[in-house]
C-alpha cells in the first residue's frame, strides 16, 4: 500500500493473506482492502502529500496507527483516522 508506505509483510499481516493472494487478486471477495482504501482515500484528499506514511508510524492518542492495523483493529484505525482529520498531524499532543 503505497498510500500508507506499508511494507509487503505488513500488508500481508493486515490483510491476513500471503503475497501470492495479494498479487493474484484473490482477495477480491474480502472487504478489508476496499474498506481500507476508501477510508484512507478520504483522508488523503484532505492532508498534505506524504503525511499518511509519516502519521502511520507516529504515536498519537490511539497509539501508532500501524500497530492498530497490524493487530487488525480496523475500528481503532478508523478512530485514529478521524482524529487525524479532526486535529491534523500533531506530534506529541
């Protein structure tokens, strides 16, 4: 996921899939990827270029967003995105 600056292994963990499934498009029947893309597209349109990858690995009120994704806590990640939209990218606040 270039938008978030995810590594291949991270994406596999988040989607609970192996690289072959991702590359072959075998995940089309699962909603996680489409939902993740939709949620981040909306935020990406409202923040400066390059903010999402930096934000993903920076600790905020909900913790590090990448850790939420790796734990497959999509609800927590959505909350973190809402905080980013509301507050902007704040470090240490």
